[in-house]
C-alpha cells in the first residue's frame, strides 16, 4: 500500500549508500547499496558467546562472501529474519552483525554513522525484542 500511494516506495528520496547485504537465496554477503530492495533487522545481539563477529573472506570477484556455516550457525533471531525476508518476497537482508565488518574500525564507524540511511532505505524493518 505504502509504495502505491506514497513517495516512500519510489526510491526517489533514498540516498544510495554502499552497504553489504545478505543474499538470502545464496546465503552469502554481497556488496550492494541502499537502492536494493531489502529488509533490515533491528534486534539485541544476545549472549556474550553470540557476540563473536563473523569472519569475512574477500573473493576475487569483489563480492564479500561469508562461510555458509556462519549463517547456518547464526542465532535463531537471524535465521528467522532470513525466513521472514523470503516470505516477504525480498531477496536481501541487512543485519549489522553480518553486514558490517566488526573488525574493521573504519568500516564500522562509517556504517554506524549511516544507520539512519540504512534503516530508512529498507523496504521494511523487522524488529525482534
């Protein structure tokens, strides 16, 4: 409904900012920007043992791929968000834990400063409390 009757769905007002997204069909992290149609997840990270940031591997193609095991072993909240994203007929999901390299201070700072753009540009924000 919103996309049909309001400018919010047109993408006209969206700032195209570079981000990483989970490709829910391929279970990998891709380089993208905020012009993609994606869901964003807002949630609490959880227990200390769940706070270990994922390991990123740079592929020669330029895509940032995460080991499939990282997503398969992700906390239930993230798995549920991937399922919800697919049920909403969206392919991409933004989750800070997986889409911001937690070990790269520069990337982390830039992405945190742009979170308002990331959430505003999402088609929908999933909230887990």
